[in-house]
């Protein structure tokens, strides 16, 4: 019966498709008008096509042409017609979801074969069809600047903030409010709300960051969209091999122990890619393959003074210390990543195109925990592995209409443990994992959690585009998402300690499977006149968690369970741009956005158990509603001298139904618990001023400078805020406060300069005002929450590239990358009593001797600072045949 209903839904969408036309925003289009150079009359029947002949059409009676479904990149455009000289326009740049206008004038000729006229296209400084804030970073910019991963790329742009834990916030939203896509397919981890599939920078053709009111084709995001468009295979065999290594070089060895000696292989990176065509089944198949292995031993070290089974204790004023470690320095935030990507593209037959993208990522990393500094072998590691296969079929009905069908299969696996075998004899008695004093490190013990989660996601997506006429680009599409989440929560046991109460085991122990389902449909139209551009759309989202909820909230474990209700919502979006002159436009946009909270908040504590003796229980809620945001934006775009661009954007966001917690009573007096609910709210407002200069033949310098003023406020930064406050005998906030990631002032500068003698310079500089914090003294708050500010942060990254050998088919270059060039001590966290990372007032009322360590040792927090200076030296070899 369920299958019959799904088939009916699919048939309904197919019926809608027969009347509506749409597209997905991973390709762009080229349009223009062709005229007779002498008379100015429109030319009908001119053949317009890209030099590789993959995209082509003919002009209509008004001389107008449109090339759809063109992937991002640079092209040579050819216009030819009998009796006229052929014109070739080189350097035509196409961006995803954008219109590139190329008007051409043809000159008559009496020769049978007229001489070809070659001209170079100039990309306009401003894009006049932008109706909301959208920033694109191309492959050339990624290559020229010191960036290593997607997070580095995102930090180049205005409105993007990185918090102390490395989380990405766009325009004041929570980290889970950002939607990540690869080639238009969602790759966010639905369980945690973070990015799921890793992708290497060498595969990126373009990174599109939409921080404003994004179109109706995008859903399950409230703050922004990050869409990575991957590279296509080339027409000729080419590739590169890139090898680099480096280390940290800092003067702050007192803060960062373990970095006092130089180890050239501390950081090592191997990247390779191949691209080209092959003949397969009489078809020309293009491929792009890339591999990367990246290892970084980290900059946060501990010392193995204790082994996990060492036992220390305090009796009276006497400390009894048992330390059997070898005192070796051990990294506590190491990282090892393997990435493999491959993409195949070819035409099955003339109107049907095929492509397949495969992504594989394997990562092992560790998060620094200050308490394990002298017991490093007791700290767990985190293992993640994922693969994603995206199959795309594109059927071209005619030059102005095509249909795209996509299927994505993604599998991800996350594990956390100290030892792979849960019965490993090296697991220590959990009673050893304790502090002897409030300011001492662990003297033994191991983390006992054995966690495993696997997620399988199947996505079926269809998009259709048609240029209905010269002015209307109507769009529609649907998406089905099937998830299967397997949770395996176990706790390692040590001999007869099974009787020891373990709160994690009590709440989450067991094996659980969840199968949430989601679907969406959108319809949209882009209307392009010379005097106005309108983007208007409507999106419908449906979600069913298929989870269970207790019928009696006062006895959740023992009461009957019912299925959660399905959630649905409709989101209108509209954006309007007005060209105010040949050099400028203004735009206004407005939209509603909805997003289901990360699934971990729906399914946590699946046993519905309540711990006795107080408020110690936090429970999931499969009946959570979608979070919502209403966003407004107005902007000005202006160009000067065909060289400089200015953009001024003002925005406002109203966020409601955000994830929070509420307290419930049970039938047993004193036993209470918290459950996730849609109770939090917030507001963000700000203004961004961006100035950018493109390179010219005279100076070869490219500069981007932007400033953001922003206020991000709400009743809580953490969904667990109300739960945490009740545990500390505090009341939840009823007033609006600055959120933890509220960064008032942000300045970004990126620069690329071609110097003489084949030497290139890339530079990134960033200024950030401090995040808020709550001042305290002796663990008592001395003012209202987030009323003080941490110190400001400044960072400069540099890249120098020197071409050693350059020939027609090969090039070899040597490069130097320096991150945190000036080795600045940026404070990402602080002691609450001083507002600084370097000192605390605790020493005024706490003795220096803490038995295991001194108070000064414990108060030295390397994790309160950003990464010290990192230097990488590399060699890159490119070949092209």
C-alpha cells in the first residue's frame, strides 16, 4: 500500500513536469544577441557553439540565443554563418546558476571562407542577475591562495564566522543551519547537522556560498548554502603531482610543549590528479581522478607520565602517586585523512548525457582534552569513513530544455573508542579516571565509551530547465530522501565493575535502527528583463521521523509509545534586482526557511530512561517541529572603471522554533528530566561592505576586501542551555543575549599578485572582534550572560609560488605556505575571571601544589589559543599532453 502511494506521488510530479520547466543550480547559461556589424540588424540562424562542440544552438528571429546546462569554467564561444566572418570569443567565464551575456557583431565577407575574428571576453565586474548575496570562489582563486580545505575556502567570504571549536556559522546561525551540497546533492550529516562527505580542494571547480535568501530549489537549511561544483574531465591528457611537508615553528614553547624541535615531516601532504579522455564502447569518455593523503601530528601535546592502569590517590594531605609512564611527548590532536574522488562523463547517445561522481573519505583524528594531558593513552580517537556515489543522467529535449535525474547513495560510518576490541584487557578500571583535586590531571584510566554509528542515505532528485522565451526561465524539481541510521552504543567493562552506575550506558546502551523519510518539491521562475530581474519560487517540504514518543510524559520509560507525527511546511522565496545604470544594480529579497533539527536530538536516549535523584536526564523528541527563519535582504552592487566592484548588503533574520530543552516532572518526587523542544529564538542583523578589484594587464593584481558588522542575539546559544542551567540551580534565559558566536566586526582581505620572474604571491588576512563570554569569580557569575568580550584576533596567511621549469607540456613549481605568518597568540577561549587565556585569579585562593601537577601547569591552556605558525614547503609538477 505504501509503495502504491509513493508511485502515485511520483506520477503526480511527472504530470507537473509536463507543464513546468526547471533546473538545478550547478550549471550556468550563456545568452546574447547577434547583429550585423554594419547595419545593426539582428541575424537569424547563426550557429553559436562552444569550441569543444558540447553546447550549441542557433539564433532566433530576433538574433537571440541561449546555451543551457553549461558547467562552470572558461570557454571559447564561436559564432558562424555563411557570408560572415566567423567570430571566436575567448575567455567566456560561466558560473553556476548565473547568466553570462555575450553579444556578438558579425562582419560580412565575400570570401568563401572568411578569416576568423578572435576577441577576448571581459567578465563584468558585477553580476546583474544576482537577487541575493551569493559568493563564488573559482578553482583559480583556490589555487592561488593558501587554502587547504573547504573550511579555509569558506572563511574567505563575508558573513562566515568560525567559532572556537572550528564550527562554521553563516550570518549568525547555528552550525547545523548550513546546508552542504556537492554537485547539487545534499551531503550534510543529517544526524549531527555537520558536513558529511569530505572533498579535496583540487577537485573543486567552483564553491558557491549563498548567505542571503537562497532560491526555492534549496531546502533543509536556514543560514546558508555551500555548493561545491566538481571539475569535469579534460579533452586532453593532463595531471599533476603535489608533495609537501612542514612543521610548526613558534616562539611560545611554554604554551605549546612538544614544538621546541623542528620535525620536517610533522605535516605531510601528497596530492595527485589525472584528467583526460578515453574511448570506451565507441564513446569519448572524459574522466577526472584525484587522490590525497594528508597527515598532521597536531600542535597540542601531552606527556605520558602515567599509563592507563596507574593508580594514584590522596589520603589526608598526603598524595600517593603511581607514575609508570615513559614521559614521551604524545600528540593529542593528530589528524590523518585519505581522500579519493573520481568523475566520469560521456554521452550515451546524442540527447542523453551521463556522469558519475564517486567520493571516498577516511579520517582518523583526536580532540584535545586537557584532563588527559599526562594520561594520553586513555583519550579516545574518532574514526570516520564515508563513500558517496552520485549518478547523473541529463536528457536534452532541445537546445532550450533539458531534464536532469540524479541518484545519490551515501554511506558513512563513525566510531569512537580507545581500543577497537571492547573486551581489550588494556581497558582500565573506570574508577581510575578521576581528578585528585579540582586542578589536577588524570593519573590513569581510560575512556570507556564504545560508540558506532552508520548512516545510509539514498536520494532521488529530478530537475528540469527550460528557457520558455527570452525572458522566462521557469524551474521545478522534486527530491526523495531515504535514511537508515544504525546506532550501536556500548560501554567497555572492566572485570566486576558492571555494577558501577554509568549514566551513558543507562541512557543509550543498545542497538537501534531509525528510518526517517523526507521529500520536497519546488517550483520557481527567473524573469530577466533589462529593467528588472525577478527570482520567485515556492518550496514544499515533508518529513517523517518514524520515531516513537511516550504517551505519558511523567513515566516515559514504561508508558505506551506512539509514532511521531509527520511534519510539512511551505516556504515562499522572492528576490528582485533593478539595474540602476550601466554600472550598478540594487536588489531586495525575502524568504521563509525551514529545517528539521539534527536527528541526534530526535533519537537520543532511545530507552526513555530517567536517572534518579534530580535533573540528570536529557531525552530526545521524535515529534520535534521544523525550525524556521524569515530573512530579509537589500543590497547595492556597483562597478567603477570596469575594474573595481562595490557591494553593500544589509540583512535581517528572525529565527523561531529553534531547538532548546524544557523540564518535565515524573511521578517520583525529585526525579525530573529535560526533553528537546522547539522553544529557542534569535535575531541576526548586519551589514556587509565588499570591495574587489580584478587583475588588469597593467598590474596583474587581484584584491578582495570586505567588512561585516553583525549582531547575533537569542535566548540561548546551546540547545542544552535550559538543561545545563537547571543542573546548576540557575534559571533559563528569558531575555535576549549575544550568542556565543556573535562577532561584531570582521574584516577579510585576500590578495593575489603576479610578480616578475614567474613568482606569484597569495595572501589572506583576517581581523575578528572577540566573542562574548560570561564573567565569573570563584565559579559565580559576576554579570549577566555573555556581557564581556574576549580579545580581538588577527591572522595572516601567505603563499609564494615560484615556477622553476615551464614548457609547452610540463611545469614544475616550488611553493611556500605560511599559516599564522606572525605567530600571533589569538585567544579563542579565556578564563572567566580575567577574560584572558594567559592567566587566572584562581592562584589567589588555590595552593600551587596539586599533588600530580602544579597549579601553573594546569592553568597553562594551549587549547585556549589558535594554531601557532605552520610552515609548509612543497613541489608541484604539472603535465599536459
